[in-house]
C-alpha cells in the first residue's frame, strides 16, 4: 500500500500532538492540505504568510506548545521570513514547513524557486532541512519537533519539495516514531543551588527578573512557590506576563517599573536572580538596569550567562527544575523580612499615575494615556491583550495585565510592527473562550488590515482598537526631539477610517472621539460577536516616556546623537 508525502506529513504532525496549523494556500501544499482533515488537523488560512507565521508564534506563546505554520515556496517563504526571524530572536518553539520546486528541476529557473530556501532560513532557525524522500517524513518531523521544543526553544524549518509532497512511499518502508516530543530537563547541582541562595540571603534589596524561559519551561507554579518562600518581588518583561499573576502581592510588573526605582529616589536592587531572561534591550542594554548588583543567572543556554555583566552564580539548567530545587532548599532556611522593600518595588510600577493629572491635549483629540486606561478597564476579566506598534502599546502596557501565562502578547527583540493581527488570530485559536483585544497604533495597523477577513471567515470576534493619531508616533517624536519640527520626514499619515475596513470584511466598526465614549463602544463591539474595529481619535503631540527613555540624551554636544541606541563619541 502506498501513501503520499502530504498524507505522511499530516499524520506525522497529528502524531506529534499538533491540532492547529496556520497557513496560506499554495499549489505546492495541496497533498498535505487535503490530508489534514483526515488526521483531525485544523487549518486556519490567513491573507498573508507573515500573519500565518505570527499566528503560529502566538499560539506557542499562549499554550506553551509547538506552533506550526505551513506556507508555499518562494514568495510564500519570503513573506513568512519576518515571522521566522521574530520567533528566533524571541525563542519561540515553532515549526515552519515550506513547499519547494521539484528536486529534479534544480538549477532550471523553476516557478517559485531559483534560490536556496534552506540556506536562507539557516541564520534565523535552530535547524533547517530539505526532505528528499517521502518515506522519511515522519522521522524528520520527529527530529524537527524535538529540536524546536528542547533546549533553548526556537523555530525550525522543513522544506518539502513538491515531488516529495505529492510523491508516494510504500507504507511498509515508513518508520513511524514511537514518540515525537521529549520532556528532557537538565537539573542544577545541589552546590550551585546553595551558592545562589547564599547570595540571595545576603541581599538588602533583591529582585527576581523572569523571561520567556520561565514561560516555555512551564515554570509558573514553581516560580510563585519559590517567590513566596523567600518573599522577593518578581519583575517580568514582555514574554513572561502571567507567570506570576498580576494581582499577586509579589508581582512588581514590567521593567519600566524597575527602571523607575532610581528615578523615584528608591533603592535599586543589589541582588538580581535572572531566570530565563537574557540580558539585552529589555534589561537596559549595555548600560544595564542592574549597575553594581550581584547577578545569579539561570539559563539553558550557557552562551547567555554573563552577557554584558559578570555573574556571581551561573546555573545552566531548566528554569522549572531550578526553581523547584531553589524552593526546596530555601524552605529549610530563615529569610529576612523584605516586606518594606517589596512594597516599594511593587508600587514603583504605578509611577505613571503622577505623570498625567490632566486629560487635556494640544489638539483636542483624546489623550492616549486616558484612552488606553478606558479601553482596558472596559474589557472583561480574562481578556487576552495583543499589543502592536510603538507608543500605542506602550500606553496600554500601563494597564493591560493578566493572571494567566500568555494573557498579554507584545513585540519582542525584533521590534516587528504588524505582528498584531497574526498574534490575535493565534491567541484566538489557543484560547477560544477568552476575549481577544488587539491594541495597535495606526501605523502598525496598516501592515495587515486584510486579516479582518481571516477573523471573519473563521468566526473570531477579535476586537481591534486603533490608536489613530495620523503619525508614526515614536518616529515623529524622535525626529522632533533630534531635529526639531523641521526634521519631520515620512512619519506622517492620513487620518484614515480603519473601522470601515472591518465593516467591508463583514465586521463591526465605530469611530470614537471622546474618552467617556470608549467603554460603551467597547461593549457594543463585543456584543456584535464579529471582528470589530474601534478607531480612536488620539492626540499626535503627547510623547510616551518610553520614547524619551529610548532616545537617550538628544541634547549632547560632545557626542553624535543616535536615537534608540547609545550616542557615538565625537
């Protein structure tokens, strides 16, 4: 009995536990797409391959499981490339499967071929491989799944040429692996655990800073248990929201709050337990947010230990196993009373409340701070928030919190504007009972407006809230800060009717001009039970403090001003 490569691929994914695939049709894929129904794999087709890739990425972030994206050869692959790179930098466990021209037509200038997709994918994947025979598909898929989900996770790519996808194999010659995924976890030694606790016990102002490693090792319960045992506040950047519930007494919020400590005249951390969080842009870059602090760093990747700052204790091990070991050993010790410090650290995340006493704006349009608060407060508990753009999501970050891992999704290291619709689609599939609200700037909104169609066709009542200030906010404010008003170039937009796009695809749309109208508009959008868009008229002049922080010293006369990075010496 023979079986097609497409059928083998669909079965292999199903055997690996995959139930959702994000895709966009291409003829290279038909043998697989048709077989998915037979193997109970649901297909969600988007209007752009980048969105399909971002949806798979978000699905992985919300569920902690493998996200899968399947796209066609050539332009399908290149369109998905940004999503692959985004997941690579953020260490998201995803499997990208791409079509390819027939193997026999190599170097013949074939349709949607002509370049080496596997070589192109290599810099932004953990592993990229071209299949050459159908019979090996299950074996190679098993290997790909393990590579994506074990160790430091990340995307892998398989190219399946069309003659392999449509070709047939004798089923008697196919090896179906007994298992696809492995839960292989490295554990820390007892000695290094006690070294870490010794450092922590000697602190006056300790903090725990967590990253995506906690999320993907499913270490939330272990984190909370350890934090409660030692009584240390927990800070979390974008990929680890919800690992400790936002309402928890030790939850200190994102790193903006940590950065606010010194500005508020409060003590700064003297010991930092960095768990599954890499040093870099989210920890202050080369300047570091922890000057003078002793660092205890936990990471699966030894190459990340001590990046940009020496560490007192290095633990190269799984985050969940490490936190469990730390908690067990900590339970036998007496710990200082850090309650006053905890109160200071937790309150620092509310620094923004004193910044905006007045909702008035120069233009008369809505102040983004008060608009963001109104939107978030109008959403029901359990809402999944997707934040896209630059300044728009930064306003929402002051208010959008979650009690659940994956409850807030945002930009990562690549800073990819336009991830929002794809992230929202992936989140809706991952957690279908939870409302999904995408808060985006009007600049970011323009990348993938066609995904209103995807949401409508697949019955996803995602609410998209566009902060429409008719400019690329962070860009125009950066240009004004560095060059003055005369230096504003290609950073202005039209005041467009984004809500009409949602309506054109069968959704609900509404334009909102006053803050006190937002709550009712949100309720009407939810009640419509279709994809919805609220187009908020936002003041273009109000600058977010994140922009000011990222720009750095724009008044320096002894250096060349470089926005978003360190200035260059003259």
